């Protein structure tokens, strides 16, 4: 019995709905990688024969000028990684007119609290901060949650390259709350992020990115502005936010959706070597797991921005057990885990309505 048929049989025992589609996807997935060619002596036994040919090793290119001895610090190894280049400017509607943003330049270097409390800036926030209920310890508006974390912040207002504004804070009394607001002063694009440790049954910790200028039912980090992705990574490093964590997105439909990881953690970025190969492969696997778990939670709570649900359901537990047993039989178990997990995420996300046409 091949690994693909064994996984399909174990996961679909006693089920009808969804098993045919899942089996077809998984069988073609494993077969495409040569994993379905090996025979097993019994259901739990080892391969009868090793693969005829080992996969070629992955060659990772170094920067043109490698870091000198002693300069490869942990911080360099975790330098912000660029996501796939899929940025689509058409995602952002109702942009802020440039003339309404001119006043913020005078706050460069000032405490974030000063700009955050400024009346003009509070008005601007309504252009991109969703007016939805957000669960931060208890149900409250997104504005109230941001007030708890940014109001009173002494963190300096940053304006990178004379263009990218960052207002941030970590004033939360509990749940390790951290938040920021980001604006492209030239394009009038506004986004924000909120990190904390939920206690309402959802995956924890989590980062929720938001923008009222976006109307989408599915999105990945690479579809957002590259400058935002860069500043998000730098902010995560600065405040100890895990580089791989559960990520959501809230747009103008006031639905919490998955913000997918599309970073390649095994590729060098920003002139530095990435993490060691074994570490980066594990990060890819962890990112796939985080997306699948988040998608499963969102499916359970119907994409509500403040819902509570206790993980995991028996179908998800069974899938994880069968996946891990099956991928433990192949030449590259982490690659198998990433691919099978991503396909499971696609199945879960397939229940989401089709994307809303852009206005």
C-alpha cells in the first residue's frame, strides 16, 4: 500500500464528504515527488527498498559579500525575509489623500503617544482601521484595543525613507499586547498590526493585520506592499514577536481571514544568510502548520472577528496523526509535511465564498 493511499484510507475511514477530493489531491501530491513509488512490507513496516535515486541537495546561494567571521549574529540569521513578490496595488481602495498626511512629518522622532492623540491623526485612523468588534481579553472595538496598547506609548514615531510612517506601542496591561499603525505617506495606504496571547480558545499567540482599505476573502503577506512586509518583520524582531506565528487579516468586510505565510525561510534575504538549512526547513513546516491551524479555527467560528472556539476537533486530530505517520516514511519528511499540510489548508479554505469583486 502506497503512503498516499494509506493516508487517504486512514483519514477517510467512516467519512464520505470531502474524502474523494482530498484523496485525489494527496495521491497526486505524493506521486509527483516520487514518494508513492516505494513499497512497504506491511502497514507499519519500513520500505522494502530505498529510493532509486536520492534527491539532489538544495544549493543555497550566499550573498555576494558574505559576513566576516564573527559577524553572523543571531539577529542577522533572523533578518526580515522577503515574501513572494505578489503585491497588487489594486487591493487598496479609498486611499488617504496625500495632502491630508503632510502634517505627520513634524512628529518624526516624537513619542508615538503625541501623534496618536492628535485629532487629525485620529480622524485619519478611521480611513484604514476597521470599526469592528475585536477580542482582546474581552470584546471591544478595534479602536479601544489600540488605545490600550498605543495610547501613552513613548516609542518614537518612525518615518523611514521620508515615506513610511510607523506609530507603535506595547502598553497593554496583560496578554503581552503590542500594536502598530503603518502608513505609506506617498500612496495613502494604511495598515496596522496587533499581537497578543489570546485566551479565548483560538491559536496563540497571534498577529492580526488589518486595513479598512482592503476588500478580500483571501490574502497572503506577499500581496501587501513589500515595504510593509519589511517593516512588519523588523517590528517583530524588535518586540520579540515570533517570526512564525498565527496570522489573520481583517479588511472592510469585518471578517477575520487567514493571512497566509508565503515567505521562503530557506532563501537568503536583505544581504544576509538566512537561518541554517535545518532551521529554515523547520520554519517552513511550522508556517504551514500555523496556517492550517488558523484556517481550521476560522472555519469553526465562521470568520467572526471576536469568536471563541476550543481546538481541536476530532477530524483535525486524526488528520495530524495520519499525516505525521505517513510523512515519517519518506525520504524528506519535512517537505512532505509542508506539502500535505498546505493541501489540507486549501481544502479548509475552499469552504470560503469566492472572492468579493474589487470596487
